[in-house]
C-alpha cells in the first residue's frame, strides 16, 4: 500500500534521544509511516545515510531503532558501490523512504551519479512517502542553505525540485540559518520556501503545502518570501503538535 498521492514530510527532526539504543524513532517519522496508510503488515522503511558517507554506525542505529517499532527495514548504501543491484526496485517497494542529514551537496552528487535522483522521483510519483531530516529535507526542494562546503552557510540550488520551494532547516538552533535563508530569498538565489525549527516538519501532498507539524512543543515552521518591495516577509505557520 502507498499514500493516496505523492507525499513528502520534510523535517528538522524525526529521531529522539533514547536510554535503550543510540536514538529512537520520533513522532515525525512515526507520522511519515502513518501517512503511508499501511495495514495488516509491518511497514517497509528504507534508510539512506548517503549524506553521512553511508556510516555503518548510523545504519546500525537505524535498524536498532526500527526494531523497537516492529517495522521491516532496509537501507540503500552507495559507498563503495551500491549495496543492491536494482536501486529503483528497492525504493519502489517501500512504504517510506527516510533520508538522514549531513552533506546535502554530497548526497545530491552521489544520487545523480547512481541514478537515485530519478528513482526517488519515480518512488514519489508512485506514492512512496519520502521523509528525512536536514539534508534529507532540503534534497526534495529546489535548494536551501548548507554547511556542506564549510563553516559559513552557502546556498545549494540543485535539489531534486519535487516541490517548487526552497527549504530552511534548523531555523531556531543554528545562528546563521535564519538570516542567510532570508538573504538568499531576498537576493533571488533561492525561491520562496518553508523553514523548520528543530523538531518540526512540513507536509506536502503533490506540490501543495498541507500543514506544519511538530514533535516538540513551542516549535514552528515558517513561510518565507520576497515581498513587493524586495524585503523578506516571514510568516509563522500554525504548527500542530503530534
């Protein structure tokens, strides 16, 4: 079973601290699985740690976390070579694809090299729910702000563009994120877009924004655009606590 229409939950969260394993699945990722509408069997969730160089420790932590949920897990690794013969087939058989953070520039380069970008588009069109955190949020958009190139944030503009917006992540927790995102939109380097505080996400059905959701109280998402006078306009969005 897949979602009724193409679905993305783009977040600055989705994993929470745990006393039992390295980290546990958070309410945002639980919500992504709920959106897939699975019934009568364990949800199939595929994890990608491309942006962290396919860290084996991170992939192991994913399997530990989903074991607590009873989900059926798989992962796609690209280093030193793809771990499956049919990347497209793996992604299309999932209910949810979950992409971790790290270097969004590195992620996009590796995905393009191995055809993962087009496979993701096909999975999205077929109703597989796409979700992720940080780099795993920006990647679905036209672009966003990134520290992939160094400590100073820079724009990345070659996202998959499944939705026609930019994306600002860690909006409340990293000092550069808000002003740089706003300045890039004001200057035209990025289109208008959605930003998320840590612990929040934005839901798209097709290319339409549907709602902002949070796994932490007092956190928000925002719509940011260039106004008629060239100044940035930021709108704090109603954000539903999961």
